C-alpha cells in the first residue's frame, strides 16, 4: 500500500493528532529513528533535558499546570530506568503522562543486548498501563488508547516501549476516531451513576451540625470547573473546608470557609475540626497516612462521605458510610442540583456554634513563629515571597522536605493548578524540572521553585536546560545546609543525633548559577530579602536565589507519626508522650 | 496482616479462603500484571490457574485462590479491576454457590506388598491410571481440593508418591438465562 509510513512517523503523527505541542526527552541509540523524524517536522517542540529523570518531572509539571497530558521520549535501558522514579511519582499523584521508550530491535530482546532492559517489566507496577509494541500496524491504535487511558478516570502514567525495528518498519496509520477502545479498558461511570448514594450523601450533609469538607487532588484533576463547583457547593452549605497538600488552590486561601491544609503539618484548626466533626465530606482525597494520623483515632464520631473516581480508594484505610464513585465535577454538580431542588439548609444555630468552636481553635495561631533578629526565618522568606508575587500570575513548585511544608503553610493559593508538588511519592528533585515544565506551558507566567539546599542538588543539571530554552524559572533555595526534615525527625525522635543530615561542601549557589550563565542572588539577612526577591522577579532569566535561613528551625505544627489529629505538637517544648513516640518511630 | 497504627481498626472479620475468577484480555504480560499486583501489595496467592477460554475473543480466565479478611479480599477485587486488560472479577464465595475442581497427577511407587492397597484406594477415590509408554503407575484424580487432599493423605500413608496439582478452577453454578 502506498499510504504506508514508518513507525517513527506514526509516532509523530499520533502525537500531533493527540494535540501534543511539546515533548520532553533525551535521545539515544534505540530512539534515533524517532529523533530523526522529529528533526524533519515543526509542529511538535522538543525540550532536551540533561537527565531523563528531569524529562519526566518536567512533563509532570507541564501536565499539572496546563491540564494537558505530558509526553516524554527517552531511549532504552538507562533512559527507561531513569524515568522510573517520575513514573511512580505520576502514578501516586495521578498525573497524565505518556512516556515513549525505545527498545532494542526485537531479534535482540532477551539477549542482554547493549542498553537492553525489561522496560515493561520494570515499569508495570508504576504505570497505569504499559505496552511493548511489536507490530508497526498497531502503533497508532496503541498511542490513541494510551492517551485515553492516561487521561481517563483517575489519570496516570502510560508507557509505550517501541523496539527500534518497529520504528523503521512501514505500516498504516489509523486515526483517533477510528479506534474503538473496549469499555472494560476504561473507567466509565454510567450516566445515572450512584444517584441514590448522592441523594443519601446530600441529605446527610443537610442534617449535619458540625460538617467539614475535606478536599483532595482529585478536584484539581477533574478540571477547573470542578473547583468552581466545589466552591459553590461549600458556600451553599456554609461549611468549613480543609484541603490536602494536593488539593491546595481548589478553594482559595482567602475564602472565608477555608481552614487551610490539614494533616501532619496542617493547620491546628483544620485537624481539630476533622477530629470533632459529625459529617465529613471527602471529595477527591484518599485518606493518606500523612492526613489521617493514627487511624483508630481518626475523626471518631463522624459519618463519612467519600467521593472518589477510583473505587479501590473506598474503604482502603478508612471505612466510610456513603461511598460515591465518580468524577468530582459530575458528582458535585448533581449534589448542587439536589441541594437546590430539595431546598436544603443547614441548621444555622448549630453551624454558628461550630464556627465559634473553630474560631477558638484559630486563636491558637498555630503557624506562629519567633521572627526576631536579622537572620531570615524560612517561614518569613516564604511569606515575603508570597507578598511580593501575589499580584502576578505565579506557579509554585517545590522539592520535598521542610521548605515544601513551609511553602504549603505560608504561600496562599487562590486558584487550582498553580501549586505543583510531589505529594504521594515525596520525590526530592521534583520541583526544579517541574518548574521547567510549567514554564514551558506558561511562558509568560512567573514560575518559582521553592527548594531546599539538599533537594535542589538532585536535579541541578537541569540548569542547563532552563538556560538553553531561555526559561526564566526562579529557584528560591531556603538554605540551611541541612536536610531539614531529616534533621527535624532526628531531633524529635532520635535524640538529636544528626546522622548524615548535614550537607558539607555545598556549592556556592551564586557562582553555580553564573557558571550556567544564569543569575545568582543571595540574601544573608532580612535586610536583603525583599530586595533579592524583587530582583529575582524582575530578572528575565533563570535565577537561583540563595536564601540563608536559620539552620535548625523546625516545621510546626506537627502530628507526629502514631499520633492523632487532636494530639498536634505546636512547638518543640511540647513533647509527644513516650509510648506513642516509640510506636511512631517505626513509621515513616 | 498489617499491625501498624496505620492499619485499619475495623479489620475484625475472620480470614477465609476465597476463589476469585478474573476474566482478562489474553495479551502479553497480563498474568504478570495480575500476580504483580498481589505481590506488590502484599496479598496472598494460594493457587493460580490460567487458560484461554474463548478463542474468538482472546479472553482468558484466571482462577486465583487467596485468603484474607473480607476487607482485604474486597480490596483485592478492586485493585484487580484497576488493571486495564481485566474485564471482570467474581468472588465465587460471595456468589454463594459454585462448583470447583482440580486435577492431580500422582506418581505412585508401587511394590508387590502395597499394590493391592494402592489399587483399592485408587478405586475408592475413582483415581484413574494413566497409560504411558514406560508403564509406570501414574494416577489422575480430579475433584474438589478437599477430596484430592484426602486421597493424597491416605496414599501417602501407604507408599511414597510424587504429586503435581493444577490448583482449583471454579465456576458459578447459579442458573442463568440460557440464550440461543
């Protein structure tokens, strides 16, 4: 047939038809035919990273900030194994990714060939689905199915492994709308799904005296409209709302109903309200252990409604009374219409009492910290960053550790998709490449990676990428020369023995930036801070801002492992009782 | 199973044997996905059986015997359904009535002294001698696992044996509206 094209051309054509604008990747022997085809076209942009791990985090940042699917292209063997962390990260945080890996030609598979590895075997548990494509004629249908699976239901990463001979072989291309995907391979709630449960749930909310909404990343994955509907519904009910790390931004921080983040380093009032509530409405969250604390003491007296698109999250760790399987947007839309139709209203007197109680908890002022002296407190640095960037369209990414929690506590998010952090897997090194991806998706926005001095070194090589593509990403390092969160745990649980948590011989971050032809700034005292932040924002170039913060600051409040929501630690002086501390020590 | 303070406090139901039958697309790697989910999440597989059941549609049926509390087994079912090529998962114990059977091949070390006893026992259990070129005494016994267990226990008391078992397969015995 004359309309046959090569496998590599089918790859590019499939991506184009799927509306892909940018691919993050790194070439190598087993993907050369695809790179050759990439060279001959102009519709898809390629961003060359400096290590494959950077490519997949960049794709995650791109996906989470734009709502589109992130695409990664890497070679076989080490190319594939280097993306495993990112795939797992995307799996845990439900990020839609399509990852294309090259594979050795089919006749060499299984022979321990150069740069061969069992890519589909290695990535099976850390992808939603993966393929080894052996027939070039199936390539386009695999791509279209892969994109659908990545985006459908609970989003996640999908990997396509393509042997080199398949990239060279000729075959026919099939268009997206000609592919029929059997329904069992997708998540498809029926149009009338769970109607009774939704009604039961709404009725339960209407009778609540002490309700609380507990909002997770599922609301963000469901699209911006979902956040709008969730806000609308919460306003109608008049209930307090708390968000998980992944859900920040669904309800604006300045919203009168918002209690901020809950969980291990969440707000005192949020955790107390979770503990004392009588009806809990979980929308798109999964009762993660960072959120629940000790399970047998988790919100002991509440009826729980759980809305989740993934049925396996229902009753996984916490048993719920009203499970609703479905997409947040659709379910909440239905809840709103039922609420209106039945003219429901929460009892105002008990709601007022509930808010009075919450306002009492708020008076504890759990984020309070001692801000004396010229030395910069990390909390203060984030607060100033927020104040000086709040009127700009800003995306914040983070690495993992203390700085991540301070960012979550002190940076106020008013909109969804503006906050990109590795929640489930907790991947140090996520934030900088994710910021690169977010900047690629939003060239005119301000993108800041709030980082720690240890995390940033895990993917520092991507400086070269940021500079090459003139991406004005800002790296805001809260530099305390420690792996701060490790040090904090060692202080609280291991008798202050700081085993290997101090980083000696850190680079001079200003010179490091300059060596990449980026801009390096430094703030040593509170006098420099605002100046440095403003300079950082105004610089139209990649910037590393090295903020010297107090070295042994702890992140509070904190629910120590093994404790419950009502046993929060507000400061160092307030020690956990010995027995639960011992129990908690074995946990992560 | 999990004794940490993060373990669910509600896990009070008793551990039971469950037979799950899973219909899957017969594509490369599908079995690895199923058993990988079990090992990855710390569930048990007591036995596993897989074979294609419909040539035209390329569907295989995987029969898995597992044990766990009803909470754990319900979590297993949901996790199985997340696997893309999985069509359906049925817990045959929950469905109430099902029929199960397995096959065992037993190589029996036979001598003049135990011969009579062996044949009597095999007769009793309707174990069938399989003719083979080397004329060795290999018996086949099929049926519910319990029955096979009893046979093996008794034959073991008589003589030395070598055994291979298929693990059970099971099918729902509930009346369905038969089409055609």
